[in-house]
C-alpha cells in the first residue's frame, strides 16, 4: 500500500490510499508508530458531562500541530479572541514561537469580526514572519468568512467548529477533525490561498486550484478502508476540483437508509439574506421514507425564525428534535459561551459529515465554509457515540409545540442579577 509522506511535491490524480505517519511535537516522523489518518478532537465545556471523555481535547492537539510546523502554518479563522491566562494563550504563544523559529505564519480573519476583536491579531501581525490579513466576504460573495481550519507544512490539517477563541477551548461544546493527509492539506491550502489573495481588494477574486485532488481519497485506519471528500462553500469562490459542501451533505441525507443524527448551533431555511429549503426538504423526505432522525440544536435557536422551521421538521414522522442547553459555569456568566456549537451529522453509523457550516442556507450559499465527508464505520460510530451522550444528557431538552422553552441571554448583557466571570 503506497504511503503519502509529508511532502511539498505535486500530488497524483485519482483516488489515493493514504496512511499517515506520526508527526511528533519535534516534527520528526516516527515510522514505527503510525498515527490514524483522521482523529476526532473535542472541546467538552467545563463542569459538564457532554461528549466523549476518551476523545483528545482541542488545545493539546492544536499545540502539537503548531509546534510541529517547520516551514509553513496557515490559519483561516472567523475571528481571534483571547482572554489572558485562559487556554488560548499558550496556543497564541506557540504561533508566535513558530514564526520566531522561521516558520512562515499567515492568519486570515473575517473583516467584520476583526473590527469586533482587533486584538491580539494586530499584535501578532507585528511579529517577524507572521502576516495577518482580513477578508471581506460581503464584497466577494455577500456573506462572511466563517471557516475554521489550519494547515501545517501542507502535510496536516485541522477542520472543525472550534473558533480561535478562548471560549472554544473551555466553555463551548466543539468537535473537529485532525487530518494527517497531505492531499487534504494541499486542497485546503488552495482554499486558503484563494481567500488570502481575495483580501487584497485591488484584485478580482479568483479561485486557485493547484492541488487538483481527485476525490474521494482512500485511507486505511483501524483495519478498515475509508473514503474522504473535502467540501467547501460558496461555489463561486471554491476551487473547481473541490465539491460544493451542500451537495455532499444532501447526498448523504438522500442515501441514508436507517438513521440520521445531527448536531448544530443553528437550523433554519432562511437567514442573512438567503432562503433555501434544500437541506430542510432532504430531511423531510428522509423522515417520510422511514429514516429515523434526531436533531440536537443549541438553545440559541429559541426565539428566532428558525424555531418555526424546527417545529415544522419535528412534525414529520420519524423525526425528533431536542434543544441543547449547556449549563452555566459556576465561575460566572460568560458572553457567547456555554453553548452547543458542534456541526456534524452521522448517517447509518457509517458516514460522517463534519464541517464549519451551521444548517442555515447562507452558510452554504454566500459564506466561506469547509467540511469533511467521511465513509468509515469506526469513525462514524465514534461521532454517533458522542451524539448519544449529548442526546441523553440532562441538558438535552424535549422540543415541540407544547415544550414552551424560553430563550436565555447569551450576548454581552448578562442575565439580571447574575455573577459575571472576571468581575
């Protein structure tokens, strides 16, 4: 079986069988101890039983990836928000240390969110070998830059719901995938380069397609062969060899035979100037043909127009919806935290879709997002096991016309009389 090693050489076309080698924190390959091609990585909010404690945590995985960088480290993030002394601080220090040892580091952020959180990104941009840009996806496609991924040495990559935010490492439920696959890294690098260049408003946006990977990639893990597709949105700015993420997701729903489980921050058929019922109708059709479906959506959807869409979906045979309400932390109220932020679906315990898109049309039509669709039973069952833990948790609340769930504050203004963290 051929092995794709960490390399910058051009990638072969056709389906590839990938077996990734261990990359240690020193960056040396340890051929005697191969690591899995794909690893689920989770943030479990403090003081909760959500998720799967056997999965590796986000912060250590990020640190290992960043410290392994030898030539390049590219991060495309929605925003950057730090609270000194919290779990993100060592990550930012590791990014700075990578630049100081000669790694070319580039950080790309959404322009609107950068106005909200200008620091510490502006400070990082003053470090030698570290460049920061902001991209206006409103100008390019009518949306935002919402993806969250990093690429190390064009050899490894991380994709997930985790923002580059201190809360995403301790106080938000998150799920991502670490991919030890050079073709995935190279294809994501094309997405990054496209958006990095688009940050230059003097140039017309143009999608780059240098890697031209032929999907699916085939890989060996846990004694089973798997297949993987990288998807991206929106279509207008996605390299032509990368499929549209919504098409990949709709196909998985359409081909499901027995079960679909979904976790997402938001669910709606309209929002941010876009309206499209394709995903919604695909789920309705699946329920009507007998597929058992469970959706676990964050309580941030309560009181929004999307609540009516969830009620409509919950009325379909074989569909059950619950609301995830992550308990507040004993240390005090934290704005924009203590929430279900994972974005994934498992079909028939054999397919996994995991991405950066919420289940609302603008995330696929006008906004930059990426996702991984994986056909691998053990990995899919691991994600389903995580879902089951969340579905049966005390924070999972029944939802329907008689539930009468009330929205709770989650923004900058804390609930009246509440203790605020840090005050």
